[in-house]
């Protein structure tokens, strides 16, 4: 009897050790990107986990919720070389990231419920495309880049309870579908759209002032009487600027 208890005790210890070894290895295998630049305060909450302060080099996992304070910002470099710059006062979730390095294919989807982001596509966006969802719109990006904001106010229409989304297409192909009226719009480079509770309004980027999230702003699009002061830009200029701004930032750490 004592021998059986000893055997069961050893078996339980072995099982516990195997479980403890498996947890960090499983978490490591789920890493989809790395925090490449962080301006405090930014937090990440992995699925089923507790909130943690994100620092340079922190691994980001699928279905992680990322939140920034009013003075915080974050840039995530994903495994396919896509980058996501998250502006202050933002709340988003990395809903899906599947990447096949051999083919460059996969799936990328994130959900922005508040704040601003800038997405620059990597390999996945050049094959299957990337998706950014908000409470009122779905944006599909293929081989390009875009700015997306979502908050409680609209420039041209009442936002309603779901808020208002503004999108500027700065490269590639940007397809927008309104969740309000199911209307689909394809934006050309340097076009912008605002989707609110009552529908959608499209602008040319030349008549829109974008408070660029890369400069620490909120990313809001302001149209109307200040449009004559709007900065004009081309998609290639924006992408070139993105590359230049990202260059000084530390590269993601090599995998262990």
C-alpha cells in the first residue's frame, strides 16, 4: 500500500513538472509578434490571462487585448513584417493571426473598439489580405496601408451608440463595408471615408486633415472649414515616411 502511494506521488510530480514545462512552451509557440516600440503606458491582456505592462521585446499573442492610456502608444511588429502602430487612448484585440512563412500566406484580423491605429501590410496583406474591424465598419487591406480611428463623434453625421469610424487609404487596395447599411466602398489611394450610425461619407484625402498617430496624435480626421490647410500626401510618400520612422526603432528580439 505504501509503495503504491509512493508510486502515485512520483507520478503526480512528473505530471506537474511536464505541465509546468509545457505552459511556457505553448505560450511561446503562440507568439505572433513583438512590441517593437512602446511609449508608456500600454498594457496587453492575453486570452485567459491578466493585464501586463508591455515593454520593448514583449511577445504579443493571438487574441491579446491591447490598451493604451491617453499618453501611451505602441508599435507591434508581426511575424510577417506587418506593423501596427496604436495611438493614445486605444483599445483593440488581435483576433486572428495565422502565418505560413513558406508561402507568405495566412490570415490577419484585428478589432478596434476605441482610438486610432496605423497598419502597414506585410506578407499576409500581399496574399490573402488583412482585415480591421470596428463596431460600424470592416476594412480589408490588400498590399497596402491605412489609418483607422474609432470614437464617439462624427465629423459629418451623428455617431449614434456605436460611434464613428474614419479610414484613410494610403496604399494598396482598401475595401470598406459599412455594418450600418451593408454598403461596400472601395477606396482609392488618398481617399478617406467616415462611417457612422446614419451611413457613410467619402472624402478625398486632400480635403481631410489627419492628425497622424505616428506623431502621437489621436488620428482624428477633420474636414470642412480647415480643409484648405490640409496636408497633401501620396501613398508612396506615406509608406516611405513609415519606413523611415520605423528604422530607428529596435528590431524585435531573435527567438530563443
